[in-house]
C-alpha cells in the first residue's frame, strides 16, 4: 500500500480484504482516504466457491437462495457492515492485529426479530398491493375494449 500511495502503482486483491485494509489503516475519522479503489469488480476465483455434488437434493434450493441474496444486495450490505464493525472495534480498542478478536463472555449477541425485518416486509406488502392493483386495472381494461378478430 505504500507503493500505491506513492503513485504509479496498483495492487490487485480481493475487494473485501482491500476495503478492510483501506478502512482500518488509511481512512481518517472523517472518511477521507487517499487511495482510489477501482469501480470494476471481478467475480471471485473458482478456488473460493462452494462444491456441491450433482444430484444433491438441496443443490437447487441453495443455488436459488444464494442468487436471491446476491440480487437483493444483502450479501454486499452485510459485508459492508462486517467491515465497518471490525474497523470500529479495532479503533476503539487500539488493536493493530489483522486477526479477528476472540469473543469474550462480556459480548452480548443481538437476536434478530421481526422488528429488524419490518422494512423488508412493508416493501413486500406494498409491492404485492401494487401488483394486485395493476392486475385489476388490466382486467378491467380488457373487458372494456372490444376484441377484434382478423
């Protein structure tokens, strides 16, 4: 990273590793960082993928759920939150080690409840209502317009 800061040098690594390093070491408390990250993101290499045998009964469900999580943006959101939490923890405890701290007895886990998912459920219901209204409008329009035969 020192060579990158000096200029005329680039460093290629995984996005989440570089985001963590830049956020923890080269970003000040106001959010300024002198390092530019590319907007082009390439898919991960095959070495970091999941291997599931053909014909596994859960393969289709696992693939579709993974795709849904990616398309919804939840994985990106969760990873950004993980990086921000880790950097915040590192700065408050003045930890310089790149390793994750071991959980202690004092750490309290937060259970997810419906309160955490309320926004998603509201959007789902609003979307369903709009879809039903659109369907009813189309059905009404079809009944009013006379059908022409060729």
